[in-house]
C-alpha cells in the first residue's frame, strides 16, 4: 500500500506543478470537473481519492496526455515519432540461454553470425 500512496502523491504533486506552471487555479479545474473548489482542493491534498476518470479530465483540461501527468516532467514520446538516432538507444536487448551439445552449439553460432569467423568466441 505504501507504493500506491507514493504513486498517488507523486501524481498529485505533478498535477499541482503543471497547474501552477500553466497559471491555472484550483477553481478553474473544479469548474471543468463540475465540482466545488473545496472538493477539488481535497483531491489535490489527497483527502479524496483521484479517480482515473477525473485524472483523464484534469489532463485534458491541462492540455496534456495522462501519461505526461504521471511521469512529469518527462514527456512521453511515441516510438514511431522518434528520430532514428534516438530509436537506436531504445532498441530492446535480448539475452537467450540455451544448453546445447558442442555440435549443435557450433551450428547455432554459425546461423547467428552468418558463418563469419567465430574464433573470437572460443577464447
């Protein structure tokens, strides 16, 4: 449960930071959510739980995606829109461990390395 509270408090802190940066008042967001300002104040202070629906509405009102509220100040960028140099840093790395006898090991290595010199692997 401690993790959930920490996550919630981080999200609420992000909302407050974004709201302040954009010079938006609690009253503005409360009006957008169609709730009293005191109710909204209790949401920001953690006295009332922030629902996913309200989080989505707050993010929309702030003009950002929910994921950006969650990870503020880091902005989420879709992989498809990244430059090639940035994508190369994000390529997944895969490690596979297979137990093989010596003959099969050599055949697999030849397949993986396209028959190139494998002497370096035998050191």
